[in-house]
């Protein structure tokens, strides 16, 4: 069974977001996460590998979001947009 690479996002203090790629090794024995510069770490799960890489980079992590997960800022933005639409609709 093939496991496609996954995009994970790490939000650090000050709101900057880093996108990391996580994948399972072909042997299926470990996961790896890599940044755009080619720095990587391994882990027992994709999230573990992402956490290890963020720690290695010394990032002041606020959030870690898996594939398809909205960041807190994105969630707040969506709620605000819905609230504005409801107010405008009267």
C-alpha cells in the first residue's frame, strides 16, 4: 500500500507558518518530515516527525496542523465571515 506525502503546517509565534512534508518510508517502519530546505527528522508518526523537526529548528511553536486542518487564525476568519454575512442579512 502506497502512502502519499502529506503537507503539515507549523505556526510559530508571531504568526508565521512553515509547511513541512511528512511521509512514511517504503519499509513502513518510520515516518519522516522535511522542510523546504531539505532538513529532515524521523518519528513514529507523521505528527511526531513534524514535532521533532520543529524542535530541531528551534521554532517557538504555537500550533501544528495536519493535512486539511485549518489553523486557529483561519477558523476565526471563517467564523467572522459567517457573522458578517448574518449581520448583513439582518
